[in-house]
C-alpha cells in the first residue's frame, strides 16, 4: 500500500541511526522516502550503514558538499551519477513530498 512520499534533509553527520530507523519504519509502512544529503550530511555516505539507506530510499547527494569534503571522484556503491545533484533538487523535493523532515 503506497502512502505517498516523505522527504528528509540530512545536513549533519550526527543522526545516521535516527535517519536509518525512521527510513526503515516509513518504508515498512509503504512510504516512498527521498533523502537529500547536504553539508556535513554527505559524510554519512562513507559509513558502512549507508548501504541500508540506499536499499530503503532514493538518496540524493549535494554535489557541491560532496566535493567540499574532498570526496570528488569517489564513487558510492549503489548511487548513480544522476543522484549527485544541486540544491534545486532539494527544493523540488519540498513540492513532491507530503512531509519533510530535517536532521
């Protein structure tokens, strides 16, 4: 049963377990989850648990933040080129999602 979409902005690297637990619960309830990683949030892409987020959601990575943290050219398994985006995608998610959380 599809419940619609929930957007999540992850702007800090302190909340990986919260994001993962919320995403898992929402996924189990039938929600589509879109997650935008920006600022220090892109540091989470280097964590082993990030793979779980990929399996439960559609992640988008702020390309500017990713480069600013020295990850330019470093691939993320399970994330394709089109998922490296600008803040414009973050704004689009606000319009697309029923609810939007910020971590």
